[in-house]
C-alpha cells in the first residue's frame, strides 16, 4: 500500500514538471521561430488575422513533438534532484526501497510519453504540416501557379488496390512538362503488367502527351518484358492539371510512416537515392523514443548532491539536450550522405544515450 502511494507521488511530481517543461520549451521555440515567421508573413504578404491564427495553431504540433524528450529529461532531473535535496530519497532507501523501485514511476512515464509521441508523430504532425503548407501557400502567399518540383508521384487506387502508378523525376513549371516519366499498370493481384517510359510529357491545357517513349508488356511467369514498342507520342492517362499534380505532392514531413515506406519503395524502383526519406522514416520513431532514454539518464543524474537542484537540473538538461541534438544532426548528415546506413546513423544518439543511461543507473543503484 505504501509503495503504491509512493509510486503515485513520484509519478505526479514528474508529470507536473514534464508538463511545465512542454510549456516552457514550446514557448522558447514559438518565440524564436513561429512568431518571427508570422511577423514576416504579415509584413511581406499582409496575411489576415484568420490566416495567422491558422498558421499559429497548425505550427504547434511540429514544435511540441520536439519538446517531449527535452521535457522528460528536465522533469527527471528536477524531480529527483529535489527529492534528493530534501533527503526524501535517503528516507525511501532507509525503508528498504531499492533505487530501481524508486526510479520505476519516472521510467514508466518516459515509456508512456515515448509511445504517445510515436502515435502523435504519425497521426497528428503530418496532417498539421500539410494543412500548414496549404494555408501558407494558398491563403498567405496566394500562389495560383504550380512550382517546379522533383520526384512527382501520382497514384490511382480503386477499392484499396493500386491500379496505376506514375512517377516523374521532375516537373518544370516554366514549360509545364513532366520529365523522366515511368507509368506502371497493375493487375488485380498487384503485379505490374504494363509499363510505359517516356522522355517527357507536356500539358496542352487539356491533356498530357508523352514524347519519345517505350511500351513494355510484362509476362506472368518471371516479370520480364514479353515485347516492347517505341512511340513518338502517347497520351498520358492523367486527368489532373499541373496545379493539381503539384498540390497532391507532399514533403517528407507531411507523410505518415506508411506513406514514407511506400514512397521509398517507389523511388527505389526508379533507382533514386532514398537516404533522406529513410532518415526521416527512422527519425519518426527515434526522436519520440528519446523521452525514455532521457528518463534513464535524468533519474540517476538528478540524484547528484547540490544545494540548488532546480537551477542545476535545468542547466544540466540544456547541456545534455545540446549534446543529443548535436549527435542527431551528425547522424542525419551521415545518413543522407550515405556514409552510414540511415537506420544506424539516426539511432546513434539513442544508442549512446541508452548505454549512458544503463551505466548511470547501475552506478546509482550501488
């Protein structure tokens, strides 16, 4: 019974400080980034109050997701620093409660926050980022035309099955052409049965016309071409105009993990470098899981004796956060350059943090 009361007490204290950390760090990010952008939109484009309010609200999720690990570290350091400074940890240990048992509520909260952050990063952040871009592009910047863009992907799906996939390496807004086109038609089993490649396709106001291409029919047995036919011109069966095509495209941060995996597979089939997308995919899990890693680090570090636990805890959290995000930036650079496999490079900060956390907890347990 006493243990349950103690668990609730520690859990509540860590949770309250965690929520404070989210508010504090979010305020810093909003003040240094979001508000500056909003001021720029008002000055440069004369953005309306309604559009500015949308931008502010829709920009919050991508800010908040980065504050979860930071806030978990701050909560662990400050809570256990205060408990240690007030000799409450000493009293708990004198009652025969092990350090691992004392730390358990904070670690459980770290795990809950990590799992919740993964779900938040999958279902809320991509949607908010897409809505943010649409408000910025169409309501504030008032862009009526389509911008040039790389890696255009168009899908035709019926009853949950892929019917047609069109990939273009580049869309040129000046000439309204799609360049480096591959179109694949799928059968009911999801296998490619028909492929058309073209050098480019242009838009005449009503239809897309492919130029200088080859048509392949794929055999059932081995997935190889049975025969091919060259063509000078061929209509591309895409009804969307240039503006609609570009509007359908999403930046990596607007895609869910499922959509990221699908896009990676599509681009790999076209022999396009996917290191950037793979790094983004793995980061969707590695950053949220940092909340648990920071709890492992923060709890034992919070027990270090100090007369001013709050200020020391805050200062220590800033240093650890800086080291973590420096490692994360380095890992991203290594992943995107191809020097290290994206999975390993992106998870490198968490691996180092996990090792450090277990070392500190083992040391504190003694």
